[in-house]
């Protein structure tokens, strides 16, 4: 099996040869080819070259278009500054002016940074030859709303003005669907939905305001013919009952969440991915401890399962450590 075949076998309920490997690589990948984070985030050609080089060296199963959370934000009018060795920075278009009518509806084939990600999907399809799953990416409704309003403003909106927060997230959902469809048309077989800020809210707020809008994204991505990988950074234990109703294909599980608890909440059909601590159990670990850690994750999660860290592989991770994380483990 190649990587894409292995990945799809798990999602289709078939038996793969080995456990698929899904590390998230950004700054690590850029530096692996002698580039830098700024170029990786601003030029899809660098992003694609870096991910394909890492896939060849480390033998994982999915290449991704992830770089930073400000693709849609730029389309909405945010001004993005690229940093050579750090995450891009952006202004927040609604930080001072709450007027939703001032927001444009970005066209993912025209907005510069959204188009760059679509071009990454297209480049993978042209260069990879179907060897790996291709992961597109969109921001979830809460994450994008926080990017537009600024995080603190949005969290206050959720408490003080829920109708406004809902209307803002509805705008984000519209653009997320447009962006996802463009990436699927360009070659993505899976779309990641990143909604990190959701881990910081109470389950009641999540289920009343955020969950229904995540569900709209999930349903639209599935209708467009792609799989869904949900990624909410942090401890989402309190959100698992709601997440179970979304119908995602893959849930990334951060290291703060017990995989057994996630399995109990989500049931036997959702693929769990993770969940080594990226810093302490990957960056600062040893190959032997990483191999042992991945097997513990598999034991806790059961199948279906895909191996990885709870979030991005940090820059500076020893090559031997990432090789250990990606070593083939026979499917149990």
C-alpha cells in the first residue's frame, strides 16, 4: 500500500498494512529543506517542496497545506506580516469596528493567500502522483471569528452578545465552505477544520453557538466529496459529547486528552489521531520512548487510529525522533 491507499483503507473500514502516520509539519518542514517559516507560509511552492521532501524521508501518509491561521483573514481584509522564523502576524479587521457589513466575502481564487493554498493542493496533485493523501485546511467558525475580532473581543462577544457572535460565525462558515470547495476541486481528498479557540469555552456555549456551525462545515465538506479532519488544540474533554455528533472522519486528539475517553465518547467509527505531547514526548524525547509512546497511544485509542503528536511537530525536533514516530507499526 502507498500512503493514500493506507489512509483511505482505514477511513473506509478496511484493514491497512500498517498504522497510518499523520504528523503535522510546518516550521520543521521548512527548515528541513533549508528554508524558513516566512517563505513556507507565503509561497505554496516552498510548502509543497518541504512537505514532499519530508514525506519521502520520513515515510508518512498525508501531505498538508497547513501553514498558519490567516489565509481567510487576509481575504477578509486583514494585513498579514510574514516573519522569517515565526508564525505570520495579522491585523484583526473587526477589532475596533464591529460592523459585519464592512466584511467582504472573499473569493478563494482571488484572495491572495487563499489562492496560494488552493495552488498548493493543485501542486500536490500534479507532483505527488497519488502517493499520499492531500490535506486541505480551513479555519473553523470560532477560530476565524477570533481572528477577525481579536481573541479577547470574540470571547466577550460569546458571553455578552451571542446573536452578534453567531452572525459573525455565519459569515465565517460561508467563506469556509467556499474555501473548502476550492481546495477539494484542486485536489484535496481531506479538509482539516482548525477551531482551536473552541477548547477555551464552556460546553454549553460550544453546543449552542459553535457546534451547529462546525456541523455546517462538516456537512458541506462531505457533500463536496472530501473527508473531514477536526483539529481543536488543547483539552477538549468537556467538548467530546458535542463533537461526537459532528460526524467527522478523523479527530486530532491533543496530548491533554485521554485517548480512551475520546474513544468512549466518539465510538468505534471515528478515527483518532495523536496524541504524543509535541514538546516533552517528541522534541525532548528519545526514539525509544517515542516508539513506546505511540504503541501506548494505539493501546488507549484502539482502532481506527492514526499515529502522530497532539499538534505540530516542533522546529528543532531531532530527525531520529520524527523517524521513530513514523516507523511502521503493523495494524493490530
